[in-house]
C-alpha cells in the first residue's frame, strides 16, 4: 500500500500541537477540566500519531525509549515521595504539605499542580512506551 | 494511623525500585531491594497485632478527605489476617523466585505490583477502589502467567484475560447500581444506609450484590466460572502458581465476604453452600482425571475453595471461623505443594505424572515437604488440613451437602496418592509397569508441555521448610489458632453475618485430636486408597481420559455468567 504525503505532513504539523495541548491539560488540571492523567494520555497520543505516520523509529528519535523509561520510573518514585511527604510531616498520605492556610484570590493549589505534573509525566511516558514497544515488535 | 497506608504504599515503592532496576547496571541488587518492603509490611503487621486483637480498627482517609468524598483504608482483624496471608505467602514466593535465578527486575516489578493490588483489595473501604485493586491484581497476573513466554502460558493468560475482564464488567455494573442507589462508594456508609432500609425495598441492591458476586466469583473460580483457573495456575511460572493458588483466589473470596456482610445478604447462604459443595466434588473428579502434575494441583485449588465456600454458607456459629481457617490452611499447604511440584517439574523437565522423575532421592527435603503438604490436603492428622476439615464438619453439622464434601475428601486422598509419584522413588514391575506403559501410550486430552531439566536452586528449601513447619504447627495447635482466628474476626462486621451465640463464643471444639475423630478419618483414607486403585485399572484410565476432555467453551461460559447473575439475584426472592 502506498503512503501519501498528506498523512506525513498533517501528522508532523499536528503532533506539536497535541503535545502543547497535553501540557496545557496537565498544567491547568487544578483549575479547569483536565489533569495529569488526561494530559498524559494526550501527550502519548501525539507520540502514537508520529509513530503511526512516520514509523516508530522516528518517534523514538524524538523521545528515546530509554529516556521515556527513566522518566516513567523517576516520576513514579516522585509521586510516592510526594505522597509520603505528607506522612513524614504528620499530615497524612497525599496531604497538601504546601498549603499554609492562606486563601489566595485565584484558587491555585501548587500541591495539586505538582501532582498533576508528575502524573502527566508518568502517564505520558508510560503510555508512549507501551505503544513504542508494541510498534517495535511488529 | 499512617501504618495502614504504608501497608499499601510500601509494595508500590518496591515495584518502583524494581522499575529503576531495569534501567541501571545493578539489576540483581535492586531486584533484591525491591522485595524488602515485604519485610517492612510484616513488621508493621506484627506491631499492629496487639491492638487489632483488642478489636481496634484503624481507619485512614487518603489525603485527609473524610468519607463519602474520600477513600478510606481500614485495618481491622479481617484486614489484618488477609494482609498477613498476602505478606507471608508473597515472601515465600519471593524466595522461590530467587531460587530459580531466572527472574530479573521486570518480574519483581510485576510481582510487587500484584502484592500492592491485593493489599488495596483487602484494606479498602471504598468499592470503586476495590475495583481498581482487582484490576491491578488482574493486569499483573496476566503478565506473570505469561512471563515465561511458553505457548501454553500465553494462551492461559489470554483466556484468563478474556474471562476475568468479562467478570469485572459484572462487578463494575454492580458498583454502578450501588452508586445510583446510595450516592456513595464507601462500603461503611452503604452498610449504615442499608441497615435502616427494609430488605424488600432494596430490589436493585439485590441485583447489584448478585452482579458483584458473579464478578468476584470469576476471580474466586467457583463452578461454573472456574474454567480459566486450571490453565492459568498450571502453566504460570512455578512460584507464580503458588502465589495465585495460595493467595489470589482467597483475596477475592474475602472481598465477597465483605460485600455479603455489608448488605446483610444472608439469603445467599444456601446458594453458596450448595455451589461450594458441588464445586468441591466436581473439581476433585476432574483433578483425579489429570495427568499433568500442576493441572491436578490447580483443580484441587478449585475443590478446596469449594470447601471454604460451603463452610461459609452454612451460617452456623462456627462457619466463619471454619471458612477462614480452611482458607488460611489451604494457602499454606497449596503454595507448599505448588512450590515442590514446580521444583520437581523443573528438575526433570517433564510435567506428566507418568514421565516425571521422582525427586525423593535427589532432593529429600523437598520430597519431605511435599509429603507434608499432601498429608495436609488429604486431611490426615495431625496436619492442618485435618484441623480445618474438623471445623468444617462441625460447621456443616450433618447438612445433606456434607455428603458431597465427604466424597471429595476420598477423592482428594486418592489423587494425592497419584501425585506422590513425583516424590517416591519406585520401580514399576509386573502389572504396575504395564499400566505405566499404557498410560504413557494414551494421549492426554491436553498437550503436556516438556521443558529442559534445570536445577531448582538451593533457596527453594527456605519456603518449603517454613511452609511445611507452619502446616504442622497450625495442625498441632489447631485449637489456639482457631480461637485466635475467631477472636480476630468476631469484632468485625462479619460476625453479624454468622449467627454467633450470644456470648460470642464460636464453639470451637475442645480437642481436635480425640480418638473418635482420628478413627473417623480412617474410612476416608481407606476408601481413598481403593479409589486410587480403581483409577489405575484400564476402565478407570479410559474414564479419566473421557472426563479430562469435557471442557466448556468460552461462549458457554459467558452464558454461565448471565445464568449465575440471574441465580444470585433470584436467591433474594426465595
């Protein structure tokens, strides 16, 4: 089957915007619909789009498998560490350790932002890894 | 109490360490470190023991959010016992995994994830989190079953994946119905709400409980939802088989106990009793027909879970203690049996009972461990199987279904005489040789895989010795052990389910080893020997081959699911 250039061009143009939208979902998850998991999946779907249109080698050149694996493991560790930080400070698992009792005019919660960021990294790296491994096996 | 949350977070941390191990050079070291959290969990459980024994229940809200919005974890006597089971058997399995030297950090990552999932299931107070726990358990189990990448393992894993995903959809449907009715996912709040509502007004709750029971029933593998289990447990890597048969099926059973207790679904007890007795009997018939050592053991797991279910369904003063103690004892002796059988299979490269080379001379300690396990499961005094079967006998108290269980005990004895081939060095001569030749000539209904012989390692002796001693100890000290179980279980909400006498004394027999009881075990043993002799005759072997071939197809099992849902829901309107 012949591959057209349309697929190639569109996916190359579209993928950066998917990454950007994924990052937006991750970073605004504490204020608006979205969050770490959703954003991470959107980022991973950008990687999958590239892998399907340009081949898994091209996608792996952009995001090397090894770096993704390291990101996933480190993010996993950091999520556990952030959760356990609450236990260490006597506030309980996953308790907001950054909240000092003052209410801000805009309700941004740095703690939730950090958690979303880590979950986004973990999910994005994990889902991309699964797909890259599957494509590589074909 | 943060120790409750640590019981869930520690295994996840272990999994994370193993994941890092994949990326750095020090993979073996990190594999070992990844299993250290099991020790921490053990220590935490030991520290909590006195308080839990006093009837304390530690509740922990994740993130500090109170219930109905937040997720609570609870460690009470019930959760403590389940956690101890998970930690103990997992530790033994970890030793066995190190022993075979074939598994790297990816394996330990999935193994620790499985442990974490089981801890979530047993400790959570939130039914959706329970669902998530079941899925973590299932996904790691799929990977572990197929881990050796044998053809049979991959197929078994796929079959388990199909069936348990179908089953968990029923569970999810039940969760949806409950959330629709109660507006909360917390089991504790649901229990409070449903206590004030009359049973007749909870029609959709009956359907929800039925759906949850079917979903969990697929994981617990009672008949007719059992068909994935023989393959999954037989073709998984040997240590994994021990973990699956030892703990995994119990965890889902414990979850079912919780749900039945929360909704006071006592109307299910007769159904559970008969399903349990039928499961025990039918599974032992299939077990007798098997010639693959691990398949035979897997069928026995189904059969013994039937015992547990029947004891629980009896709703007498003893039944909860009896069910729990048999579940615990089964975990001990079945993981022992799977570990030794796995070692024997690995050492001779054959799984066929008629081709396997006996390990009696080469590994006497393992052979001894196997004998202990076999005597336990066959209910020979003074091992623990005898003790818990005594409790079950008293719990059922001349119920008609007990006849089925008695026949099952005969079948169990017979099939373990058959499996003793893997330990006893024997020279077939005369008619025995003829039979062996005939059996090796007869084709089995399932291809019995052959692998390269390999050493089983030295470390395998640690779990075998520990589990063997525990089998003996829980049998000899049966009365204190069952009193302990009863006192741990009675303060939890489960006590209300069984009709315990007013004083809360569950009527544990004063002695487990009286002369009359010992004599009572004798006919079972004698008939078992006769039955074994029967199966070695030519018509017996032909019949066995025929039974072995009966296997429902996947689409039939899906019908069973729907049928089971209708049956469980209809039980409320009897």
